[in-house]
């Protein structure tokens, strides 16, 4: 995995997107989040670059490995690990505070067993892509999404397994707007010139529907009966 240098002093003074060599660049942040215990602060995870032809590339921050190691250590002090989330945030153009970022979360317990991650950046216009929302997924995860049970009680084993997330295969995808299919509407019922529904014709009885067949069968039986020879005395 290639880790790129982070120019924190420069990037911290600029408002996204950053544009270099005809590329728009957006910063991605991450942290561990627990709804009950003390919350961690967002750290820069990497930089997404979008070229004019909508080609997307991702560069990890130089501190990514350090952040993952810190997350692994913090994991040991958290009691209810099933509630622990790994959050990934997208910084928009002109955002002033973290409260304006769009955030996507997965259970932190799934990071250790994951081999790939997908970052979906939603855009409103494919001609001028400016991500406004983010979705984050890791795979594989167990059926039902429950956290796997720990096989070892040694903390060192937990740290090592969590840091295996450093080898994850990252894919960034731009996702444009999707228009759902139009509903198939039924034809409206016929109405009279007065605006009232046309009354349905009364249903015919069995004899009214099938009298012609009954008459035909009776005629055939009568004709067949007249041709039979009478028995001799």
C-alpha cells in the first residue's frame, strides 16, 4: 500500500475542492465513534482526486498506518465493542465545521476481517462532479451483520488483527443520479357525458350464454335418434 505525504500546514488553510493539474481533490476523514464513551476526533484518511474524464484515484494520508494503530489500542479500552463504529467522512466545498460533513459508518468489529472496502461518492451532475454524500462499505461481513466472537482473550492478538486493515483493497466509485422507472398507470374507467361512471352490463345467465350450444346438441340427438332402425317383432 502506497502512503502519500500529507501537507497539513497547507491543506488546513485551503477550502475544498483543491484543484491541481485539472483535478478536483476532496479530503476524506475517519475516526472511531462510540455513542456512550468519549468520542474520537476525525483524522485525515486520504485524498480523492477526480479528473476531467471522471477518473477517480485515492491516496492514503501519511498518518493512516499511525491512525489504525491508535484505533487498535483504543479498542482495548472500550467495554461494549458491539456499539463501536468506524466512521468515514467527506468534507464538502466551503464546509466550516465537522458538523457539515457527510458521514458513513460501519461496525468497527468488521474491519479486522475485511479484505476490501468501497467508497461511494454521490454526485448530482456527471458533467461537473462535486461529491455531496458518501457511502462506505467493507467486505466480507458475516450474515446478519453481527460482530464475530473473539477467539482469543489476548489483547496483542486483537491489535494485530485490527491492524490487518492496513492491507485492505480500496475502491472509490462515483455514483451519479438514478431516475426510477415511471409507474405503469391503468386506463381510467369510462364515464358518461354527465361525469358518472358507465354502469356495467348485467351478467348473462348460463342459458343466455350457452343456449346455441344446447340447441345444437338437441338437434344432433334428434337426428341421430330418427335414423335408428326399429326392432322387428
